[in-house]
């Protein structure tokens, strides 16, 4: 069941990712030209990473905040859920996960609801720190919290479920991504430098 849910997510995300990737190419080409006029070069590797990062964000939005439409009596309408997934009790996911795994023998719950909520947000913390300068742990934490809060509030009005535990799980994912970048940057600074803009030597 876990693999089936993952495939459903990919099915929702992929069209948005591909469309965004294609649309972002001319935008980035224009921005690269503007940077060169200012004496700044954006390496090809960085541009490819930016396109992938933006495409991922579009896919994440498709899976979490983009309203779902359904065909009803010959016209499309907003598909609202049943509002059964509202949880305002912090850390409720921990005992629920333990119960699902140990008593109900449902390991999919752990991989989807717990690990999945962390892993899906790793690229945000890693990608932002890799591609743009000036990110501190504090700035990343505030940004991560704002992003996940925006997602949860949008899911609330769409009745797609709202879980306070998603806030800290998603934020944990962002911060782990940021931490992973810092570790790689410390050990392989030359590699990370290939993803940064640099001045054009005259």
C-alpha cells in the first residue's frame, strides 16, 4: 500500500513538475543574461539545479495545496474532503505510529505519515542553502515554518486534513536538509561552489 500511495503522489506531481520545468527555462535564460550584464555568471550546473528545484516545488504544491477539481453534472467543481483529518494535539503522531507498527503491524503508516512528511521537505532546506547565499539556521527555520503553515492552512479550507504534527515533521525535514548541506559544504566546499554565482573575470 505504501508504494501505491507513493505512485499516486508521483502521478499528481509529475505533470506539474514537467510543465513548470519547461516554462522556467526561458525565464532562467533571461535572468542569466541580466546577471551577465552585471558581471555575474551563473554556472550551467546551478541553472540545471534551479530548474529541478523549482519543478520540485511545483510538484509539492500540486500534491499539497493546489485545489482538486472533479467533474460533476457536466462541469468542474472544487473537490472538498470530509474534514476528518483535523488534529490539533501536538506529537500525537508518535504514539499513533508506535501503535500502528507494533499492534496493528502497519509499517506503511510509519513510512508514509512519519518518514514521508520529513523526506518530502528535505529538498527545500538543501536546495535553498545550496543555490542561494545568506541562509542561516534561523532564517531557514522561519522559512520552513511559514511554508508548512501555509500548506496546512490551505488544506484546512479545502477540507483535505490539517495536522499540527505535520508542522514540526515538515520543519524537521527542512532543517535536516539544511544540515545536510552544511555538512557537505564543510567537507566538499569546491563541489558546492559549482552551484554558486561568481564574478566574470575580465
